[in-house]
C-alpha cells in the first residue's frame, strides 16, 4: 500500500511538472510569435533600407559621373587656358622681338639688296655707259656704311663702288675694313665679285687669300658651294690651280697626323670576302693556314674593287670632260648665299622668332611646336672637317652637296694617299702570301708552291695518296685474323657453365644461362666462319675512304690553283688602278710596280 501511495504521489508530481512545462511552452510560444512578428517588421525595415541604399547608390553614381564630367571639363579648360597663356606669351614676345629685329637689323635688308644690285653685271655695264651716275652709287654705299658700321657687307660694297669710280686708294681701305670685320666672308665676296665682273686674275688672288684663311678642320657650307664654282672653271684657271694646291696641302697635313689611317680603312672595307661556299675543299685541307690565306686574298682584291667603284662613280674618268660647260650659276648661287647669310646675332634673334611662330601656329602646344620647328642652322649647315668632306665626296656622294666636277677635284686631292693605301694593301697581301701551302688529307700532307707560274701536275699526288691509302687498307685487312685465344676462352667458359652451373639451377635462371651459352656459341661460330666477311667489310671501308680522300684532294688541288691564280691577278690590278688616274709613270708608282713584280717572281 505504501508503494502505491508513493507511486501515485510521484505520478502527481510528474503530472504537475508536465503541466508546468506545458504552461511554459505556451508562454514561450507566445514569445516566439511576438519575436516572429518583430522579425517580420525588421525584414520589412531591411527591405525598405535596401531600396533606400539602392537609391543612394544610384544618386552617388550619378554624382560621380557628374564629378568626372566636371573634371574633364575643368582639365580641358586648364589645358586650353595653359595653351592660350603660352600663345599670349609667344605673341607678346614675338611682337617684342619683331620690333627689336626691325630696329636693329632692318637696315641690313637694304644693304643686302644694294649689294645684289652692285655685283650684277648689268649694273657694271650701266655705270660704264654712264646710265647710272657714280655719285649716286657713292652716296648710296656711304649711307649704308654710316647705318651699318659693324656689318662687313657695308664696307665690302663700298669697295665695289670705289672700283666703279676708279678710286683705288679708297677701295683698298674699304677692303681692309671689310676684312677686319670678317676676313673669310669678305675675301670670298671679293673673289666672287671679281669673277662676276670678269676679272679672273683678281678673283684668283682673292680666292687664294680666302683659302689661306680657312681652317681645314671646320669648313662651312660656303666652301662646298664655292668649290662647285671653282671646279666648273667659273673663277678661272688660276683659282682652280690655287684651290687644287690648297686641297692637296690640307690632305697631306691631315695625313701626317697620328691616327689618320682613314683611307686605308676605307679601301679595306671595299675588299671582297670569300663566301662560305667557295673553296670548301681547300678550306678543309689547309685549315691551319686558311685564316691567314683568306685575309691576304681579300686584301689583294682592294685595287680591283676600288677601281670598279671609282669607274662607276666617275664614268668620265678622274678628270672628266676637257672643259665643262658652265653658265656661271655656281658663282651666282655662292654670291647670293653669301649676301643673304645672316650674321650670328641676327640668326639667333631670327631663330627665337621662328620658334615663337611655331608655338602660335600650334595653339600653344609646346611639344607639337618643338617637333615642327626646324632650326635655321640645320645639320647640313654644321662645319665639316676637310677629310670628312673628301670622304663624302668620293665614297658617299649621296651625303654631300658637291657636284660631279667638285667630286673629281676631291678625288684628285686624295689620290696620292688612295694610291698609297692601295699599294700598302697589296704589300701586306704579298707579305701574307706564303711560298708553299700544306694540304692535309686523311693524315697525309703535301707542301705545294703558291706561285701561279709553277703549274702543279695533280696526277702524281693523287696516285701517291691512293697508293698510301691502299697500303693502309691492305694492312688493316691483313690485321683481321681469327683470335684463337678468345675462342678457346669462350669455349671453356661455355663448357664450364653447362657442366657446373646449369645442372644445379632451374626455372628462369637456367633459361638465362642457356641463352648465355647459345650467345657464346654464336660468337665462336662468327669468329671462325666470319673472317672473309670482316675482311671484305674492312676493304669496302678502305675503298670508300680512298675514293673520298682522292676526290677531296683533287678538288683541293684545283681550287688551290684557282685560288692563288686569282690572288696574283688581283694584286696585278694595282697597275690598272694607277693607269686609270694617269699616274702610272710616276717614280713612286714605278718603284711599287717593281716591288710587286719582284714579289710575284719570288
């Protein structure tokens, strides 16, 4: 009974607990429902916030686009403002420089115009016919002298005017004053003016003075224009003679300077190199000597290649026509260039104005203006050394403004040194030419003479090589015999293996030993029965080697004869080279020819 009452009591307590748990679940269910309602409200708020964020994002994107467009407009405005400012600065500076230019150099334009009129032949004829009053001429030049006292052209035209009036003393003083201001330009002006007015003797004297005042290391473009006029006989024979002497002297003085092996280097670059597919057999059989032979052979081609080049560049010969027809246009060009040439201060100011004009033309774009700007003194107006001018005239005609007649004068000026350079190349080639050459084929060597006059009969040499290789093949064939000690050793090994090893092993190991015994038996059979086959194989290889060696030696002998014949013929091209220039009868050339002939005879 007590147990039942305790169970009922426990059951009641459990029921009460379950009821309390159910009540708690009901309360929690209410709370969960309230929490769910709250979550739904939060979700609605999140959805609404997401829409607000999307709208804000769209507004921000539009704002960014507006800012970017504003930035582009602002950058374009700043760039345009900067360009406009550069244009304004350039225009202001250009206006200032233009004012300065006209204030300081406007008179020179009139001086140049007066100079062009005075040196014209029609002006001289008008003065002689008294169409123009000499007093008027004198007043004009004196006014120019007063307005431009430091400009060399003003006293120069005064000297020309004094010549028209036969005022020798005043003309000499004006000439001296012009030479004091700028000796080179004044001397050249008087030379060209004298030539224009028909006084060739005076033109030659002034040209001689002009040439003496030049620095051969810095020759301007005026010299190139004048050289064309002189070469075309527009200044007379005396001026041509003086210029030739000056050019020869300049070339000799520069040739004596250390490190001036320019002409030797230039000629050696014209040599003919041997191609890789030429003289292959000779190259193979004399590999130790080939490098020296190849360079010496190439040096021998210098005279012939030089002559061929000069004949292409100067088809009329080194002297050209007997008397080139000229209309005086070179003198006119040189005189016009000299008169129109800006002075350094004037050129500097003019260069600044040109740069400012480019800036205005390109709307303030400094980079585009710098690219479009061309300096008034271009690269072609830079001074050039005399040696470089000669090199361009003879070997790079596309890079020089000289005409054919002037280029022929340049060739004549450097011809002695060119001839010496060609002779030195031949001398060095002769020094590199050995008396004998050693051909090596299949381990056998023959020393053969290189003199083209000594013919070589190839048959004995080929027969000797064939006989030696036949003896070598026969010796190798005789050395092929049966090697009985090895045969006995292999038989003993096979018998011992079959008697002592095979009975005591089984499976795969026994099969391996059987294979080993079979291989030993096959080798013994080959060693005993294959002797004729081995001998025939050695004979065939020997015959093939002999055929290849004899063929290679035959080709090498033929190429050797052609190689050295061409070498000697190329060296003999020095005589036609000197005859082409008309110097074959000079003592120096005769001595060089004798030396060359003696070398060939040796």
